[in-house]
């Protein structure tokens, strides 16, 4: 299998992750998937000369394949990164015109929310009317004015302070 060992540019994981725009931990989780499709990545040996101290190194070709595989998945041409990597290994390429994904600006999102709210009102209004009709007059919501609100903390503290001053002054 071609695993990209002949590349002259080999990156440590942090540099490959940075280039891909993902976290190092994501790249570490992705590495076994890549290796299942393309074979083992080269390893940097540790101070002892064994694999234990080092880590996977990412050849330029491997990083390019992962970039392309992520684009496949993002565009909806593959269901998983592994299937995208397999397709790339078999010679598949992204079409020149990727699948169009609608981009919604804030105005479109607000309009959509309003449309959903209108639909919900139309659907819920008859249901609420039916429920209200079943209630006895005592259970129905009243049209009474709202009860007096309790004073806020600042108002209560102000009254407490006024009472304290009155007592201090002897009044």
C-alpha cells in the first residue's frame, strides 16, 4: 500500500492538525482510520530509539488525502471519513461543482422562525380552544388584572434602611 513514506515533507501531529484546522486529539482519533485504508504512518522514534517515545508523523500526501476526504464528507459525497479515504484510494475525485448547500443569513433565519411560529399558532389555536371548552368556568383562566408584584431586593433594602433611620432618630 502507498502510505506516503516517499514524501519529503513530513509533519508532526500538531502541524498536520493545524493545517487541517482540527484539534490534535481529533487527528489522533483519525489516524487509525487513515492507517486502516492506507497502511501505517511513519513514526518518529523517541529518545530511546523505540516507538514508545515518539509519535506518528504525517507525510504531505497523507494530509492532502485527509483534507480531500473531509471535503468529500462535508459535501455529502461520503458518509464517513473512512469511506471517503477508500474512494480517494480508488481514484475518486470531488466534482468541480460541489453539492450546493444553502447558506442562510440572519434575515432568512428570522423569516423562517416567523413562518414556523405562524404555523405553530395555526396548529395550536384549535387545540387550545378545544381544551378551554372542556374546562368548567371555575377552571378557565380569568381576565383579572395581574396581582401586585412583590418589591424587589433594592426596594426592600430601602424600606429596611428607612425604618432603621426612623428608629435611630427616635421617630
